[in-house]
């Protein structure tokens, strides 16, 4: 019998529940006037989660469609792009980082190079002035460019 | 008795708030029409912007509520024109809406759905005005034990009604509650699940959670759709976007009944527009489908779910405003938005912050009229939104998400956390979970624990207090019945037939 995705999920969730329970038990509580401390609620939840996961393991639902290899690779690429955006956001400033990331994202979503570049330029430049001038939000202008602007 | 409404109109009719209601209605319709962006995503993306603009609480709530009701209008566009529901609440609209468009009646279908949305919402807004103050009067008597029982009721009603898989709905809610326990415990000051990271001491921030869970996971999910769908972005011809009085009158029964059904289902905690439109469609089919025309482009089959989903959207404000228990995933997000302003919705809001409660209700009246006026002449313009390619949409969502989170936190940790939550949301959706229970659990979990612990402190640890009063006992019984009946009733029916 093949293992359904739901069964893997159920086992993972039981692991999570055990982890939560162990963490809750290890909490060191200073003297408190309350009859119920901070442990009881997470403990109760972990028991509930275990019960629900057991049901899931014994009565799994249909397997959903999972991304094939090419798509999974694209997913990772998009995630890497978003991560790069996070890192570059303050380093390069809003305009440059957005230009790079928007262009790359548009390419990943099947735009041609030309269209992607135009989208990138418009979104980063117009976006910058819209956010800063119209909405009064301060955005990073970038360490490199701070001296020029 | 209706003083709050008169004061509310005073608040809602100020130029700023009127402008925001208009802007919200416009943006909401656009967001609703955009493929993949329903009301929750729209509000999630706009909320940090509204907050950083320094709007007062009532103004920001008016804006977001207008986005919510506007998105219910916009969701019908792609259902009718492309047979692709914009969100779960619009699935039923495709059944008769798309056949109508194929018959060349796309224009009248859009017109009828705008009118029935307007009428359904009107029924529900009147219901909200009448019942919310009454419910608030009852809710004032609620103590911690009653609130705890109410939340148990909300979670069980959600598990039964929302989504097709009750177990996964319940697991989603538990995960949401668990995410809510991260941070300093307010009762004792103990750190829970912070793993030594000072950034987590205040818990997982609401805006980070919402944007990660909805906006980032949507970006990842869209990648898949761009590969699977082969829609070439061609729209059927709209024709006249106009519906005659005769056509509306032919649907008056469907609109009226569905408006009522939608309102009642919307009021029930945890169940929203998707359940309401499904129930109203099947009811209407049973009642008035004499010639088996439902599903082939019957006007009534379009009017019923459209009336119901807007009525449910409004109805879900009732428990949120009076009890502090959101009626749907989207109102859970609105509740969190209010908490950003240090306002805890609940029975006291009508007396302590009447400008918020009254202003919101008054703005719903105004927004509803604005939406009808916007949607009849501009349906053609909104329909063009459907042709916006994903390679424009996705980068725009990414920019809005990053700016929103960066604006509130200015540190990278929040952005990393947003991405992690985004992946978590994506995995949940791939595994067949709906995200609304997660967000409801996250918003309600903290309150649930507080009320439980407060109740048990009052009784000195005696758990009997939880079901001592009539109200809480009734809620426990109702919750138990909700969980047992769907499983029991079919078996009894089978037994009775033998």
C-alpha cells in the first residue's frame, strides 16, 4: 500500500504535538496565583492535535496533485528570489532591488525579456514615488546610493 | 435605540470616511475581480498600508470593510465571464452565470448579479442594525466562562460547516491557536516557544502572519496555475450591462429568501459566504426549479448565490462587532486589524466606542449604494481587470507585501518570518487545508486561553464553572450537537427508511 500524503502529514503532526508537549512541560514557572498556568493550554492542544492526526492517519483523504520536477524547481526559484529581495531590500534600496526582482519574477511567470524589463522599471520607479511621495512611507534608498540621492 | 446609527452616519459622512468608503469599494471590486485574490488577500495586502497612513481606527475599518464587501461584488466577474470562481464564495455563481454568458447574456448577468448583491446586502445590513445592539445587550452578561464556551461553539460550528474535510478544518484551527501561543505569556511572563529569539517575545506579529499566509502563499500557488490553465485571456462579449425591472422582479423570491439565508449563515460564527451561497442555491433549486432550468443559465440560479454571499459577508459582522468572535476568515482579519488599534471588539464596543461600531454600520449602508452605482456602469472596465497577466500581478503583490511588512517592522527578521509562513501556508493549501480556520484559530486562540484561565481563577480551579450558567451550558450542548448531528442524522434516516 502506498502511503498517502495525509498519513505522512499525520505522522509529522504527531511529532509536532510531542515537541509542543515536551516544550510546555519544560517551562519553568515562577510562583503564580493562578490555578492554571501557561502549561495547560498548549498541553491540551497537543493532545487534541494528536487525536486529530490519528484520525487523519487512519482515514486519509485523496492525494492532491503535487508539483512535478520542473514546477518544483520554479517554486524554489521564486522562493530564492523572494529571499534575495529580502536581503537586497535594505542593501541596494527599494528601486534597484525591486527592478531586479520584478524583472526576474515576471520572466519566471512567462513574460518576454522586453515586457519583464519594462514592468520592472515601471513598478520600481513609479512604486517608489507612489509610496514615498503620495503615501508618505519611508523606503530604503540603499547604502550604495545614499550618497548620490 | 438607534442613536448609534445616527452618530454613525455623522462619522461615516465626513469627507475623509466617505472618500475611503469609495476608494475601498473600488479597490475591493478590483481585488475581487483579480484572479486568485479574494477578500482576505485584498485586505491582507491593504491593511499595513492603511495602518501606516495613520488613519484613525474607524476610518481604517471603514476602508477595509468596503474592500471586503467590494470584493464579494468583484468575485462574480471571473465566475460569470470565464467560469473561474475568484474565491470560494463565488463557486455557486459559475453554475448559472457562465451558461448565461455563453448565451450572449453576459451583460444582463453582470447587471442582475450587481442588483441581487445589492438587495441581499441591504437585507443583511438592516438585520445587522436590528440585531447587533440586541445581541450586544445579551453579550454584556457574558463572563469568561461564557466566552470560553462561545469559542468552543465557534470552533465546532466552523469544523462542521467550513470546507469539505472537518478533520483538516479542526487541525488548521489547532495549528492557528498554537501559532498564537508563541511569545510572552501575559499571565505569568513566561516565554513560550520563542527558542531564544527576542524577535518572537511579542508573539508572531499579526501583519506578518496575514501577509505571509495569504499573499506569499498565493504567489507560490499562482506559479502552478500559470502552467495549468490555458485561458488565453479572451472575454466573451458583454452586451448591455443592464437588467430590466421585469427580470429582477422575476427573481424577487430567490433574492429575498437567499438574502435571509445568507444573513443567518453569516451570523453563525465560523461560517461565511461560501457556505451561504451553496445553501441558498440548493434551497432555491429545490423550491423553484420546476422545469429543470437551473444550471443551464437560469437568472434565479444566479441571483440566489449572489444575494446570499453578500448577505453573509455583512452578517458575519454581527458576531464580530457584538461578541468579538469573527463570523468568517475575513472578519477574523478585520478583528486583528482592530486589535492593532488596541480595540477589542465585543459587547462594550457599542457603548465605549460607538463611533467605531456605528460608523462601520453606517458606512456599510453607504458602501452598498456606492457599489451598485459603480458596478452597473463600470462592469466593462472591471471585466478588463481579468485580462491582467500574472507576470504583472505577481511582482505587484510581492512589492506590496514587502513594503507593508518592512514599513511596520523595518527589520529583516519580520520579512524572513513572512516567507517562512508563506511556505507553511502554501503547503497547507496543497494538502487540502483551507486557511480561514488557521487565521480564526490564531486570532481567537489568545482570547480563548485568557478566558479559560480567568474563569478558572474565579472558581479557584474548579472546572465546573465552565458549564455552570445556563448560557454556557446551552453553548456546550449546541457545540456538541453540531459535531454529532451531521454524522448521526444520515444514519437515523437510513434506519427510519428500513
